[in-house]
C-alpha cells in the first residue's frame, strides 16, 4: 500500500458499479473480497493485484483498461 | 474468502488460535463500534502496553500476597485487553490467509514486519534479564523466584499481543459507508 503513494492508480469502479446497480457487498461477493476492500479500491487507497483487476473487469463487464488507468480519467 | 462463507463446517486453526466461524463473523460485522475508529483502538493499545508494563513491575513488590493479587488482576486485565485488541482488528492479525483477501493479507504482513521486530527486541531484552537473574549478583538477590511470574508472564502476553497491537495502532479508521 506504500506503493500507492508513489504510483497512483486511477479507477472508475464506483460509477460502473453504480451503473450496474450493484452494492459494494454484492461486488465484493462477486470478486471474492471483503466489502471494505471495494471501498478502498474505489477511493484509490489500494491498488489491486492483476488477478483482482481482471475479476473486477469480468464482474463489471468492462475491459480492464476502462476500469483502471495510471492517468486521471 | 467466499469459501469461508459457503462452507458451514467450522474449523479451528490451532496455530493461529482462531476458528473459521469467529473470523467470518468478525469480518462481516457491520455493527457500529468505537473499536472501528483509530483513536479508541490506540487507547486500547496504550492501555494494554500499560498493563503489561505494570505486570512486569510487580516483580518489585516485596509483599508476596499483594504481589500475587496484583499479578492475577493484571494478567486477567491483560488477557481481556488482548481479546478486545483481536476483535478491534477483526482478527486480521490472527486469521489464516485463506480467510482474508489480498488487501487484508498485505495490511497484516506489513504490520507483521514491525511486530516481529518488536518481538525480537523484546526476546533479546528478556534473554539479557534472564541471564542476569540466573547469573548471580544484585538482580538475582533482588528478584530470584519472582522473575518467572511477573516478567515472564508480561513477556508472554506482550509477545502474543504485539501483532494485534501494531495492527490496531496503524490501521486507519474504517469508513462508515463501505457496506453501502
């Protein structure tokens, strides 16, 4: 999580989750993490592993590059 | 983590000292609690540190009866604080990897490094004290048999609590709306 301060990773998880009508708990269950981890991801306070990023992409039905970017969206 | 929710069969992890059920319950507890905030958690850590220090210092009480009562009271208090500490970090400090997600594992492991540094230092200090107490001289005369009850129990309590203490101290307050 220290790496987060050095290399910020921007994401669009929250708007895509809301557009899909999912709660944080539902998305967390779909990708196999704790509901708080979704909150940390949405706020950009945690950078996911590649596996988790791909799971999120699958759960939200969007390519991973639409979810995450090293530059602000 | 999902496996834990789907598998109704509870299991006790002897090395970690937790059961699958209690970890799942602690992680999915949505009830508001002061222990979800960093301030009260740090107060809990400070109280535990104070109790452990006091337990170690009981060794200097001369009256056997007062010393024994103090040791028992402080040990019970220390164990209660240890239980609260574990709950305050949702058992993340003890839970096996299979019950945690990658963020929780990363958080726990980062704090383990600090905790084990602390335990190593504590063990070194304890080893030096032990060699002084058993090696003759003033300290052996002063402490003698008392060493094992006060300092040793404080050391054991401190060594087992340190991972939870470090995590409780460093973990940020939990945002209220994450379950939404």
